C-alpha cells in the first residue's frame, strides 16, 4: 500500500487490476464489434456508414459495442488518476468527453434514411464527431506532455496514428460536401473514412493502455515521502 503526493492511499494491485480491466473491456469491444458486423451482414468498411450498424434488429449490438468501448476508456482514465504522477489533466477531461460522446452515439440512433435527416440523426452525428475529434488529441497529449513518457517508437506510433485519424475525419468532411478524392463515390468514401477513424481510435486506446502499463507506476511510499519532504 502506498500514498501518493496528495495524501491518498492506493495500492499497486488496485492500479494493475484497473489496467487489466481496461484491456479486457477493449478485448470485449473487439469481439462485440465482430458480432455486430456478422449480425448486420456488412463488414468493415460498411456500405454506407458505421452508424447504420445501430439500425435494424441487431442495432443493440452497436450500442453494446460502444458502451464497452467507453467503459474500457474510462477504466483506463480512472487507473491513470490513481497513479503518481498522473497524466496531464487535459487527458482525463478529453477521454471523459470521448467516453460520453461514444455512449450517446450508441444510445441516440442514426437516421435509417440519411436523405431524410432528423433531430436525433443530427445529434447522433454531433456526438460521434465530437468523440472522434477529441480522442486523438488526448492520445498525443498523453504521450508527449506526461512527466513519464513511453519509449520513443511507441510515442511516434501513437502520434502518427492520431494524425491519420484526424486526417480521416477531414477527408470525411470533404466527402460529406460531395468532394471524393478516392473515386469510390460519396457514400462509400464516407464509410471508408469513418471506419478508418474509428478503427484508428480503437487502436489508440489499446496503445494508451500499453503506455499506462509500461511507463507510469505507483511509486513506493519512501519515494513519495522523499519528494514531498524536499524543500
């Protein structure tokens, strides 16, 4: 059992337990996403939009997948808060925004017919867009501004994947306005870019779980006391 600089009592075992839980929740997310695709009969990249996985008799699998994803992300964030030193506060805030956005994306259905937009459909798009924007930013801050940084190759990999995710979002916006640089057609291009961004973000969460496990540890009590007693 150890004390952090704020006087809280934590244990290495509790942090390790949260780390494992976050990782297993991410494993469950992947399994659930495969079940979702099988149920829909439409595999990545989908024909129109990933949001359409939430439409129809198997739409509940879409909701469960996103809830698992949000749970894994928040479990990782909670584990980080119990470490010393924790990551920058902005990371926790952004991951919380991501998790809330992901859950709301799963709970608020997309429009079955995208040519007839509804208020719920617009809200769904807003929640999904917000989540996809903030997660790569959180990942970059997590590995570049933390007091204890991961190995350089892992740091570079996360930054490259985060850039690719944001680039996919930018191309998705172009596809939404009718600009398609792939020649696939607006709907297929939208599905490709959206799928790419989502998959990259899931990979980022996995890598952030790795960062948490290998680069940040709860220090021994003596180390904390030594730090806090220094003038």
